[in-house]
C-alpha cells in the first residue's frame, strides 16, 4: 500500500463545480440555458461606452459572484423546493465527488443516454471512476482531509517539536500511518467499525521504535499486529490523532466530533477566565479534571473529559507513559454516563454502541452531496439511517460510498441549498 498525495480541498471542489457544470451542460442549452444573464452585463457596459475589457470584466464579475458558480449544484433559475437531478447534474456531482474534476466523455454520454437516471447506471459509472488509475483515489484523499483531524503534510504537532528533525520525520510517518489505515479499510472493503477497533497498524522502523514495537525494519511501511500493546483503538490510538490532539480535552473533543458527530460551541471566554481564576496554581492533571466537574464548565466536560482520559496512557508525542512529569500516575479510570472507562478499548465500545455508524454515514452523504448533514436534525438522521439500511451489516467502507450515490440525498436537492 502506498499513501496518496492529498490534493483535494473544499475550495477546489467548489471552484471546479463551474467547470463541471459547463462540461456537463446538455447540448443546446448554451446561451439559452442561462448565460444570457451574464452577457447582459457585457451589453450594458458596452451601451455605456465602456471599453470591451470593462464590459468583459463586468460579465465575469457577475459570473464569479453568482450562486451558480459559488455553490455546488445551485440552480438559481428553478422554483424553490425539492428537485430531482437530471443526468447532467448527476454527472457534475459524480465528477466532483469522485475525481474533484469535470465529467469525462463517457460520463457525459451516460448523462445524455439516460444511464445515470438508474441506480444500476450510476453504480456502473461509480465503479468505473473509482478504478481510474489517475483520479480514482481522489475520493478518499478529499474525504480523509475533510473529515479526520490529521496533521497537515507539513505540520509538526506540539508534542513532537522538541524532537527536532526526528519529530518532523515522525509527524510525516504518523500521518502516513493513519492514511494507510483508512485506505486499507476502503480498498479491502472492511467494516467501518475497524476505524476504532483495529488490531493492526502500518509502521516503518522509525515509527515502530517510537511506539516501542519490535520487529519492523527499514523505511517501508508494513502492516503490524498491535495485539498486546495499548494501540488497539484503530485510528483512535494512531500516533497522528494522539499527537495532533495532544491533551485530554482535545482528545475527548476529537472522539465526539470525528466519530460521533457531536459539536460543541466555543466556551464563553468570560466563563473560562472566571473558572481559571478559581483553579489553584500548579494544579495537577487530576485536580484539573476534578475542578471541571464542579465548575461552570461541567456541562460539556462531563462528556469530553471521561473520553479524553482514556488516552492519558499516551503522552503528547504519542508514546506510551505510566506517569505524568510531576510523578503522578496517569489518570485512566473515568465515568462516562454511568459507565466505567478504563482505556482506549472502552472508548471504542462506547463509540460503536453509540452512533458512530450513523455519523460516518452522514459524513459520506455530506461529501457526495456537497453539504454538511447534521445527525441532530431528523431528516439528516433519517437519511444516514436509510443509507445504513441499504447496505448489509457486513458491508464495508467501499460499499457505503458506492451505495451513497443511489440515495435521494445524492440524486436530488432542495433549490436554495447546494
């Protein structure tokens, strides 16, 4: 397995939506399909005796400020309300979601022939596009970059900075480890549950030595069993996540946001300042956790801290530890909604028994439909559940993505929304 270069971005996807729309426009639409709205700006400027360049600038400015350019799937000329996408709009979404690009000739022909109006036709194109040797990996590239809080390719998490050049190398290795894990789940079509309960890791010698795992040599990454080690939480116990979220609070927030789709509003600065003023100087990690239980911060930290505490057996560099710098033994045990949490395995069970599958399904649907689904909203929650119902209980990550293109969420839109 080899990691792919992360080249996708939300901004890039939205910019290319205009290119996709032009290349997938059905024959005959041309000026009569809506571009006359923009040529009017050019004509008006020319009527005012402005130069050709000024007229062209006015027209292009209107294009670049139009919702049809800025928002993927926008159709400002249609009446508000639900709308089933035609083949050309589906081709645009497919090309952007899978390739971060524009429809190719075969996809345009599928739109013209009506093949994209059927689930079988859609699935055939999805499978073909995923196998493209040049662009087939872009779906996963973009999804990983957008939905998992991994360090960027050039970032060095705070806990690794003290290691100098070695820390920079380890940061890149850790990111590669996480990417290879997710890619393996997709390419092997393994269960989404393996995101948080995997018993293997992709390591090279440098990273294995950093983790204290023997038997790995060389620069090449290989899949290694992590049984008998603390790293039994899949992505949750990968170095990239542990180092990126280097403390108890950020690790707890990451579990809730990335795997359970639970968001928290930023705390009121005044409330934080008042709470910190009551916190004793040089309070230990344990004392800080106990303080937050009884302060005005408890409303959020009653969920955050117990999950984050489960990873206290790892320091800010992602290495195992048994004690804090002050000599105190690390805080493992916590209580999450009446349930004892003693380490990463317990967090994995909590996540799997909560709404992780629904959360990941909503992220997939949001990616292919170019909007964010909120599992707290009943329609979005139902859409994610419907996708899960479409696939068998043994279905893998790849199946989940492929089936997402057969859902009403992908095949339709509400005018006024992307």
